[in-house]
């Protein structure tokens, strides 16, 4: 009979091998990208784990799309290093391209082709054989809901349908890492929900790593396992959405006032029940860990300053609150195309 203690005495201690962590799907170190005197990406250190959905969040001009183009080998970095699917984007760009799928904001589709022709062409460009293309077409069309439109001219597609076809084209060669650059910008709510569903299904069914840039807070919150917040080319926060929101405290008190008063803001910030306070225009945002206690205290404090309150509301923190706390500004998507 096998005796573990005897083995230990005669052959030395029993050791267990620690599992080896899988290499990162995306890693950057000190990454910089400049355009003349403008630094779009500024010393970025980033690591995306295999099989996760990573949401990259920030306003227009923050550096999101520039970073994505560097990772997809469309732009060379000015300094630092970027490795995607185990290959350096500068030293091995072709190896990177074979292992990634990319759907940019503007889909480069030929309106004269039908959807099937486009996907077959994409498969040939990646060196797939005819049997492989037929098999991949079946797989992709099961994942991405295009329906009978696959045999119609692309010029007849809606915006949402074009986004789905572009996503299918990015998947035809079964990439290790999928890059999506603001995939729902400009879409109607129904089409947007459809893209969300496809992203979740790709990740759940295939275990695909998905790097998603977005301006939409609810999109990052709903889809991403982890979120990175970028401001002026720098990563200012990173973590699961719920963890980032909890870092703001348990509750937010939103106070709309008539006029502004710096004395009132200073008064709030020095209250024991207030974890932090900020003002934008005539709206004061107060962070607190105990709204039931803070609410009455805040109302009394504001009344003593003479600042007139128009409305007062309670809510839980959002990713926009996190962004505002870290950068001093809210994400404005009013100019989304």
C-alpha cells in the first residue's frame, strides 16, 4: 500500500507545482505615442488577461483610439513597448495581425458586395482554404445575427447591420484577441443592445479576449470584467466596475441649487458625514458612506449658508462619478457621431 509519509522520509518533501499563469493577452510598458508636440498616449502601463472583456473608457481626445491603433499595428509607438497575443507590435507586426480581429468605428465595407462575398474575401486574405472558409462562415453566422441579409448588397444594410457584418469579418479567422473601437457609437437602442449581446456571446462561448473602447458609461459597466479609465493619455484608474464604484463610497447626494457658493462647498467638505464634495455649474455632488445620517445634516448645513436648494436626490455611484473624481470633469458624449 502506498504510504505518503514513507515517500516523504525516503525521497524528500512532497512539493506541488504552482500553476503557471497564462501570458497576458495585451501588455504595454511605458507606451508613448506622439503626434508632433501632442502626446496622445503618455507612458501607459497596461495588462489585459486572456479571456476577459476589458473596457477602455474615456472622452473624445483622451487617447483611446490612438492606443487601439498602436495595439493593432496601424500606428508605431513613439516609445515603450506593446505586446499582443505574445508578439511585439513593432518587431512582429504580421504575427500580431494574424492573431487579432479588429472592428473600428468606421467600417470599411464595399456597398456593392453582398455580406457573404465580403466574408469569403476576408477569409481568403487570411489564407483560409475554401473548406475552412465555409466552416468559419457557419460558425460566425451562428454567433453574429445577420440572418438572410448575408446574401443582400451591403448598401441595403442599416447602420446596426453594418456593424454586425464588420464584427463577423473580424471573427472569420477565429482571432485570439478582438479589438472593438466604440462599436455602438451612433446606433439606435435596439442595434446597440444587439451588439452587446454579440460581445457577451463571443466571450462566453469562445473565451475570446475582447478589448473594448467606449465613451458610454453604461456600456463599460454592463460588459467589462475590468475597466481602465484614461485621461490625457494616462491611465488614471483600473479595476472591476463595481470595485471602482464602491471606492466612491456607498451613496451620492445630488443637490441642485440656485446659484453657487464656495463657502457652502467648503462647509460640506469639512463635515464628518461627508467623504467628499464637488460642484459643477449649479449641481453639488456629495459622497457619503451613510446617506441616512448625512442627508439631514447636509440640508441643515446648506440652509445655514443661505444657498437655496431646488432639488435633492440620492443615488448610488456611477463610473462617471469615478471619472469626475479622478479627472475633475465628467464624460460628455453630447458630440457622439
